[in-house]
C-alpha cells in the first residue's frame, strides 16, 4: 500500500476525549435539549458515504439531526469539486448563512470535502467568509472531533488541508441515512489523472481497504436487514492492485456474493481500462450482483480520449460491451459523457453520438465540460463557443431520450423483481436490477421490500406497473 498510511486503533482512540469534551460543551450550551446538526452533502456517492461517517461522529458528540439550518447549532457542508456549478452552489449557500450566524453567534459553520481540499478555495473561504469556523480537507476526516474541539476551546477559526496521498481509517462510527440501501466504500483516491479531472488532486492516490474489513461491514449490513449494498470507489475495478492480500475486485465480488442473505450488490464507478472479461464472467456467475453496469466512456472519439488520458479506445470500449452482452444478454449499461472538451470538433462529437446509438444505454449522465483549475485540460485551447456546446448537449440528450423510450417500451408486459425505494402521496417508486425506475400503486409500508411487478406502460425514462406479489 505505497504512500498510504493506515490509521492505527490508538490514533482513532485518541479522538474519544475530544468527542467527550464536545458533548459536555453542548450539554452546557443546550441544557434544555439536544443540539442539532444540519449536514448538507454535494457531489458523488463517496461524499454521501463520507457524510454518514461525519454524522456518526456527530452522533457520538451528542448531536441530533435536522434538515433546517434555522434549527441547527452546527451546519456542515461536505463539498464537491468535480464541476464549477457544484462549487458555485456552495459559495452561494455558505454566503447565505452570514445573517443566520449574526442572529445565532454560537452557531458552528463547518466546510469539508473535495472542494476545500484545494488550497486556493480554502483560502478564499477563510478570507472572504469570516463567519466560517472550521475548514478541513478529505485526508483528515477521522480527526473531525479534534479539529472541532480546538475551534470551540480556543475560540479560533481553523483550516486543516494537509497535502498528502491519503489514509485508510477503519472504525469511524457510521450514521446511515437509509434503512434498506447502504453505501459501502471499498477504496478511495485515484491514479488515473484524466486531464479534466480534479479528483486525484483532492482525494489522493488509490488506496484499498483490507478485504476482511469490507467483508465484515458487508456482513453487518446484511444482518441489519439491508437489501441493497453499493460498493464505492473512484475506480472500483482497480481495487486491490499492488496489495499483498491478492484480492482483486472480481474476487471481492465473489466473497461478498457468498454471504448468506437476500440482498443485491451494486458498485460504482468503473473505469473501462480496468474492466476485464474476468469481471464480466464474475458478475454473470454471481446471482446477487446487479446486471446493471455504469461504465463511463466520456467521448466516442479516439483523439479526444487520448487528450483526456483515458487509456482506452472506442474499439476496446465497444469490445467490452459486446463481451458483457455475450455472457449476460440481460445486462444494462449507463455511462458518463462530457460534451465540449477543449479542442473537440463536430466530427468528434458525431463519433460520440454514434457510440451512444451503437451501445443503447439505459440512461446517460451528461455534462458540458467544466474547467478545473490545476488540471491539464484547464489550459488547453478551447475554440468552440459555449452556445455551440449547448446545442451539442441538447442534441445528445434528445438522442438518448429516444433510445431510452425504446428500451422502456420493450419492457411492457414483462414481470420483474424490483426494490421499493421511495413513496409519494400518489405512488411508490421501485428500482429494477438494471437500474430502471418503475412507478406502482401501494402502501408506503412496503418501502424496503422486494416485489414482483408487472410492467403495464412505458414512459421515456420510467415504467408504470402493478405489484403482483411482495417478496
């Protein structure tokens, strides 16, 4: 595990006195009730998982939770640096807290995550937002109690964004947001350095959790009744590379699949350069692994893929798709696509459109290129106008909508297994193994249950169905 430091049990235990002192402080500050924390998460599922660990530490400090900033004694923003829009939202939302802080001087405002791991961003917050109490980066999450305690006791603002490759910290408490779907991080960081991406700079280099630690957490989730477990990593396909234990991602899937219980395994995100035939063979042989695969291709042009430093070609990507379908005819694919990468031409964009048509994705996560300071792409010539990029983006989304409509129409008349995930005043929403949403009528008490659903109608992005039986 080169350049990776494993946080020892003794180091984690050293946080307990800080947790105790914070609890005692808020018992004094809020003698008539429980202090409340409002945690807002931006960005990817990895950030959501990190926030669950932050909430776990806050719960041990004695906090309850609220969705209302006005009710909170502590507000924490876990930030994202992947796109400019996400950063702009954070700046705006933090700025809006100035008057609240004036009315509630005891209010603690905390910023953490990928966005503030960037030195220039952290300094902007520190200088321009003096009402922010604590700023800490991705590599010191486990030290949150110590950092917060220092701010409280010293009555001084603090910034902690060490420049290091990261660590592995086991044993941080977790306060999970859901009762039947769970995030399970298996690794962190990234070694790929795609030219448009800030993640390796803010998350550090790849480091994998020990397989036994992952398996133990998976067993605990199954024993607690979770029906869906999503394995997380910036590039799950490279799990275990260079590790002495010799467990790679396919083997990890096989071991989790062998855990007794009725649950579904999902994972994200995969990199095409590390997706192998063995991985698809493993998915085909594991009855608990979802037949949905999120495989970002970003561009259909080999020239642009090379400029992006993606380390695969259009041809090799399509070969992966063909092989996967040869061993799993029912597999579905979703993907990420960037429109308007610096230097992209109309011809490059049309190659992206043709790849989308050839694969037939269930859905796409589509983005107009957003320059990230500190990445190679941010200084590349970019002659295509923003207006043209928007037109391309609209053309691509229209194409995907038509393909999605064909896919959902082909499902009408089938009976499929689905996990009921959400409830509104008028319907329930369930998710199929291949990641398509189906709306059904039913009682909210069915949340978290599997059901067999007959598909009766198709929309562009979702299905309409009727519950035949609850499992």
